[in-house]
C-alpha cells in the first residue's frame, strides 16, 4: 500500500488527541502513514481536497459531524440514525461514513463496567446533543428501551426519539423531580463539567449506590460528577475509553486491523490531557 494519509478535521481541532492515538497505531502496526490535523472553517473544500489527493480517511469532530453525514455517498446504520459521522473512508471514488462513537461508548462500558449490560433499571441521560444521540442509538442496540432524559432544551431532548423507534423517552428539565429510585445508570453527555464550562446542576444524592456513572467528558478525566460518584463508592467511567475505542473502530475501517490498546497509550493520553 502507498503511504496512507489520514487526519482529523474540525474547528477547533488543534488539541485533538486523535493524532496521538492513530500515530501510535500506525507505528506499532508498521503502516507507512501520516495523520494530520485540519482546523478549518471550510469543511467541504478540505474533504474534497483530501479525497482528490487520495487520502485514506478522516476523523470528524465538532462542529462538522452533521456536515460529514451529508457529504457521504454511503453510511452505516449508526450514522443514518444519529445523522452524524465521525469517520470518513475514501474508497473507489466514494465517501463512506461511520459513527464510531456508538461502538466506542459500548466498548468503553464493556471494558470498564462490564456489569452495565445487566442493568434492569431505567437509564438517566443528561444532555441531548451529538454525543447523546450516539449514546441513545448505542443503548437501543444493546437492548435498553427505558430512558429518562434531562436537557436544557426540551425540543432537542424530544428529537432524540428519532434516533431509535424502540426507545421509550421521558423528558425532564434540571429543576424537575426525576424518579432517581428507578435509575441504574447515569450518563453525562453534556459539556457541563469540562474545563472552563458551566457546572452540571445535578447531584447523585438519592441514587442507589449500585448505580454506574458514565461521563463522556475526558478533560478533565475526573469531573465533579465522577468525584462525587467515587466518594459514594459508585462505579465511575470517564470519557477517555470512549475516545480510544471509537478510534479503534475508525482504524479498523481504514486498515482492517482492530488495534489493541496498550496501557502505555492510555498513560500517554492521560499525560497529554
Ligand atoms: P453538543 O454541543 O452537541 O451538546 C452539548 C450538550 O450540553 C447539550 O445537551 C446542551 O444542552 C448541553 N449544555 C451545554 N452547555 C450547557 C449549559 N450551560 N446549561 C445546560 N446545558 C448545557 O456537544 P456534543 O454532544 O458533541 O459533546 C458533548 C460533550 O461530550 C463534549 O463537551 C465532550 O466533553 C464530550 N465528548 C466526548 C467524546 C468521547 O469520545 N468521550 C467525543 C465527543 C465529545 P442544550 O441542548 O440545551 O443546548
């Protein structure tokens, strides 16, 4: 194979961890390739240029996952249902699109909280943006169908219903009384709790201590939500695993290799944060 050219496209994209991850795998699997960062306000122009220059693929980050879905000739079911693509593959003059955040979420929980699949209670999802859509689709494919959603914008929360027909949604605002005794898994898919962003107006008080807490955020690795969960001896999972696993699935689309994750990669990423 000639040199494989790859990259991440977004705005901003400069601090993306994807280059660190994919460069490590290119090197460990002896693939001659380059993984670059494309920070741009003109998504379509750059994607077409990469395609014309024979690139292998791109990862897509904020704010272009919806544009990436639109530009594809063919998409996987996860992308169609979420209307979001975070991985592009250029092949035979066509653009293929995938939503690998979906599998990334499932693989992260399977690895870090394997009992999550045994949950027989409802799931509480905070947020209704792009990541929340991927998570709703993931939950539905695993067989969960009872979801309480808390979001600032009720319209966006209702729109999650389009993602999967089997999902039974109940929508709340942050000030509403949420039936916490029914919950077995809490998922933060908002950006609240990130460095320099608003604090999440939600406390774990009132939840059973067997509840699993997943936070999609990885900057910081330990959000206030996860700190509170750990203080209550709950099983807590941060967003780094989801990031690494979605990257594995992207790499597999490009090279037919499902890379293994060495602890040294995780440590490198933790240092880079
Ligand atoms: P979006 O912008 O699509 O969604 C943001 C969500 O946060 C919405 O639900 C929004 O509510 C809510 N929100 C943001 N600010 C506030 C606020 N001040 N008050 C109330 N609600 C707020 O972002 P994404 O879904 O793409 O990403 C969400 C987070 O997920 C990112 O910030 C990042 O930390 C993480 N992420 C993790 C990945 C991983 O692999 N682990 C991958 C990508 C992202 P509303 O709808 O009302 O605006």
